[in-house]
């Protein structure tokens, strides 16, 4: 038997209800904050991600699905969305059309990671990008927006962590201090952290190695090396979060894994999904648009993992287990009434009524069981003595009441179904 590729997962009909619930919530929250949807291709030129995300990041160096197409172009299945959104922003001159633009997305992503709970090789993210403003209030809005989706989906005990990475200039000063601190401890670092020492030293903060964590807990902290403007921006972000009563903690080890971040970074953590505890992360990326060929333009955004959110919700028992409901199930009393049932089903569907009927020539009893399994609000019974007089029986499955109505009068049937 052919099975799904390792690290991918089928979303089955029984799972769709919660996916739809999450998607609908995302769309409604984005509308409240005036974000407009954008959709980009599943694959892009590889150079977009190597330039935008950074050659030394784990995503680019280890995790991307990259191949050469027939024209000889290096193509990559998108591992994240921000670079794709910025590419579309530049390609279509959206900056000339809008001084300030808010966009959101819901999309599959691809990374060749080691599969585990909450982490797949094809996964789904939703997120938002706001391009054109350096206002600290916008950073706070991003945090509030992402948090509001999570809490409105039923998640509790969430923790917001924030930090600032400052500008590249102040960050470079900090990196030099960090290297000086780690030189005497280099031999004690894990192999991965030793590789990161020269290529991407801030990522050592992300190490799960216990010895690395002990060493990094005593390391210099980045906020001590930010300039006055960076610190002022960070204080404003905190002010706005306090203004709306959003609890947060400052985590100076929060560096995020992508090269394009500047100033504010944040994550929202859930205690309900094990080691992969971050449901959402983001921050400001004021240099990315210029790096990809545009003029200097400030921007901020976030991305959230949908599989992780659903896993956390499952572990918190806030999943919707009610299943899909239908309006009507048509039960065929007499086996020779296939045509009448088929016609009635078509009429009801064309009038916006979710309708199902039997395709397996089952008994009346079995058809009623199927109506219950499908959570049908009503059953229409076609056949028997009632049908000899041109009538069908409409049964309310909640209270068990039954009424007769004319088979030929679809408007009258609709009225019975609305009661």
C-alpha cells in the first residue's frame, strides 16, 4: 500500500470541522484589524529565501525542499511566507499604490525537519504582515492580533515573550561581546553550537542542549547593547501592551531564527504541546524589503503554526466534537421512489438546504440510523400511504414531531423545515 510521505499528514473529513473553525476565526479577526488576504505560489526561486532568510539559518542550510526545474532554475517550496509576501509587494509595486498596507495569509509551508508532535514537513501557517510604518503601536497590534486568535479559539495559559534585537549595528557590537564571552567556554558547547559560533552566534540561545543552556544563561544580554533609539522603541511597545492589559515577559534570550529581524521580536507559548511550545512568533523586519531590491521600508509581522494550535486545543479539550450537521435527510420508504427522492434532493439543494439521501438501497431503519449519524435536523419520508395522496412526511429530529406537506410544493416544504 502506498502511504503518505513521512512528515506529511492527511486532513480527514472528521478533522475538517476544527480546521474550518480556525480558518473562519482567523478571517474574522483579520477583518476586524483591516488586514487583506494575499496568496502566493507554493514555490519560489531559491534565491528569494537564501537572500531574505539568510544563508546561515537552519531553514536555508538544512531544511528547504529545493530542486532544479527543466529550465535549470533552482526552485524551493516555500518554507515561510514573509519573503514571498515581500517579493509580491515589490513585483507588483504595491508600495506605490499604498503608503501603508496590511496583509494576511493562510498557507501550506515545507521544511525537511525531523517529524514530531506539532512539527511536520508540510505544515500550515497563518500570519500577517504590515508594511510601511515603524510605529511601535503596530508591533503591539501584531502581538494583540495573534494573541486574540489563540484565546478566541479557546486556548488558555498562554505566555507572551518579547525582546528587541535592535539595529544591525548595535547587534554586531553585541555579537562581538557574545563571542568574547563564549571563547573560553567554546570546548564545552555542543557540536551544533560550535558551528553556529561563527555563522549565526545568536542561534546558540535556541539550543536545547543542557550545557549550552547553562552557559547561555550567564551570557551578556542584548538589551544592554542597544542604542537609545532602539530602547525607546522597545519601551513604547511595552507601553502599548500595558495600555491594553496584555500580560507579557521580557526574554532577552528570544532571538528568533531568521536574519531579517530588527527591533521587536515576540513569541506566544503554550504549555500544552511539549517541547515545540511556540504557537506563534514574529517581529519587525525593517531591512528585508531593501535586501530584496526595494527602497528602505519598515515592516512587521508574525506567523502561527496551525497544526500546533490544533494540537494545543486538543490537549486542552477545547476542540469542537459536534461534527458536521445537515439540514435534511430524505428517507425512501418505497424502493421504487428513487426518481422522486433524487428530484426532491436537487430542489432542496438549489434552495440552499443541505440535503442527503440513501445510495445503498438500505432499509428504512438503516436510513434513519444514517440520518442520526449525520446529525440531520429533519427527515423527509417519501413513500407509503402519504405519498399516494401526493404528500411527504417531515419529521423534526430534535423533538420528534411530524407533519405532512405536499410533495409538489417545494416552498411549503421549505416552510416546514424552518419551524
